[in-house]
C-alpha cells in the first residue's frame, strides 16, 4: 500500500465554532466535495458515503465509512479515521485526518493534516501526481465551504431607527419634507421570508486528471461510515 501525507488549509470569515461544526457535519460537508454523497449515520457513530472519480476512460467508485475518533469543541479539534473500498475492484483507501480550527480578528482558519494509504487503480498515477493535484482539488472544496460558512455568518441588515418621540406626548415630529404633498401610498406588500442561503452545487462525478485526487480527498473529508 502506498502512503502519503496531505497538509491543506482554508480560511472563512466566520466564527471558529461555526467552522468546526461544519466540518463535524457530514450532511453539510459532503456536498462541497464533487462526486461525493453522504449516506447515513449509525448508532455506533460510524457514517458512510460514496465518491465517484472519472479519469479519461477510467471510472472508479468507492463506498466508504468513517468515524470521529476525537471531538473537542472547546479546542476546535477533530480527528477522523476511515476507509473506502472500490466497488467491483480491489482498490482501497485508508486515512486518519486531524483538523484544527483557529480564529483571528473574525477570520477562522482550518488546518488539515491527513495520513492516507492507497491500493489499487489510483496507485498507478503515482504519489507525486496525486499530491500535486491535491491543492487544486482542495481549492474547490474550500471555495464551496467558504461560501456556505460566510453566507450563514453574514449579519442581518440593520433595521432603520424609529423617529424620535415628541417630548410633549404627541406623535413623532415630522420634518419639513414630510409636510409636502405626497403621492398616495402604495398598498403594503405582503411580508416575505428572508431568503435562505443558496444550496451547494449538485455533486457530480469528478472528471479529468486534475480531479483525480477527489477520490482521496473525499475519503479524508467525506467518506464517513458504512
């Protein structure tokens, strides 16, 4: 089995507890990984997922499981261990990932260190190539994760200040402009709900050589439980 170490990080303008919670939630984290899908969480704490990668004529699908071996919400540290097996083949991916989230001046940074073992079709592409493309793949994951986190953390628009009350108990004083004739008021609009953040992009099979590493990175961040 070929082994390698992956070290990556990303930043988001969001509280570190929010970033920690995001990385600790496979239902939110999985859709940020192209080609990945979340399955379910089991009573023993394991959770599962799937990943499909296509490189030219080669298409590889994995069923994987993972479990959080350490969860420290105070220090914002996660340790995740798991593995994925190739469907209909002998491929295998094993990993142990440590993720630490820190915050400085309202910007949180997630640092990820993963030890990954590979066997099967992916090994033929070589460790150097997969490490080289990992940065490109992580950029896409980070971009999607950052969009979700910052949309959730965006403060609501400040409500307009109410006019000052008349000290003699009357209605609030009107300024000169308000005394001028005005057009009849339009009928009030019906209240509308604040739009929810846009859902993450649909997760499609990774395609192309640069996206090969998604098979591995998804096992690091996404293939949880089986």
